[in-house]
């Protein structure tokens, strides 16, 4: 291995083969070994808070175990070595072709998150926090409009990210606090045979709104089925089966709000 790694982590992965994982939108470098995962990213207050949350989650949810965590003061990088969550991504063809099975596991995963006692969770994600960060991104031209839903901008949508931001600031929905994954998309939920394997990519996990995860899950189901994400189209796939599995009526206003909010990130 030619990577420059902290000594403790180098000893733990020495001699192991690895591949780079480029699924997702994270700027982190992720190295996949046979039995563990190494995530390398710049040190920041947000990233350090994510480690605190992951530690808090140990024993509460099926999440990766922290094997080692090191900070390189010289480079400003942090290195997180974790165990692998068992199973395969829930967007795998096997589950996309079995929507009833898939929805049952996703509903189980959401309800498991909601069952966690959040009274001492180290991170609370408020509308103020989210919209402040969104404003920073808009004002610094960090929003990628080319990656947006087709209806977000244009004749029947918003003129630009600033108009979208102002609408979001003026139309905050009621907040329903639960433990939120923060990026509840199919590649981040693993299924292991007949069981839920666990959760990965927990960098945005904390106390958040119940409908944030539902909205991102619905969008992920929709786009994994229509070929937007992935190489295969599943023409008879109905993402609205998620609500039946959850036993909830869809709150389309809140679903739309959280999908629009995510357009700025």
C-alpha cells in the first residue's frame, strides 16, 4: 500500500487488498477492504461531530463498529477505520425485483431509527442549522443546479437556488423529531438475507425530522426504479408502496419540502 496512513491504522490494514468506493456524493476517500472500511476526509467540526454520533450509536443500531480513529495534525485529515456492515445494498437488483420484500426491510429500518431514545443524542439538526448552511452554499455558488430534479428549476419551478432558498425559509413545516439517518438512500441501507444488515454513511445522523428520511427514501426508490440511478429500469416498480409498508399516509407537502431542501446540498 502506497498510502500514507497513521501508524495504528497502517498496522491494522497492512497486507490487505482494497478497492476505492465511489458510490455516493461524498468528498471523502473510501477504501473497501475484505473485512473493514477506511474513510479518509478533512478534519472539521462537522466530521468530528459525526464520529461522536457514531460512537453514541454503538449498541443502539446495527452500524459499523469503530476499529480505529486517528487525526493527522500535519495534513488535517481524519482516518476512520470501521467494520463492514453485513449484506448488500438495498438497491441491489435482487431487492429491486422484489419490492414487497424491499419495502418491508426499509420500513423496518425507518422504524428502528425512530425507536431510538434521542434524549441524549449528541447532534440536533434544526431548520435554522440546515437553512443557514443552505444559505452559505447558495451565496457562495456551491449549489449544482445540473444535479437537481427536472422540475425544481425552470418555467414551472424556481428561477434559481436563491429563490428556492427563500421559499424554504418561508415555508418551514412542523418539526417531528426522531433519530434521522440524514441520507436515507438505498445504497446506505444494507440487507443481509432475510434480515436488516445495517446502516452506513452516518455522517448526517442526528435528531431530525421524521419526514426527511421518508422523503429521501421515496426519491431514492423512485430514481433507482426509473434508471436515473443505476443501469436498470424497473417499469412496474411503485415507490408509493413504502407508505403502505410504514402504515402511514404520505405527507406530500413535507416530502416535497425535504426533497427541495436537499437540492441545495
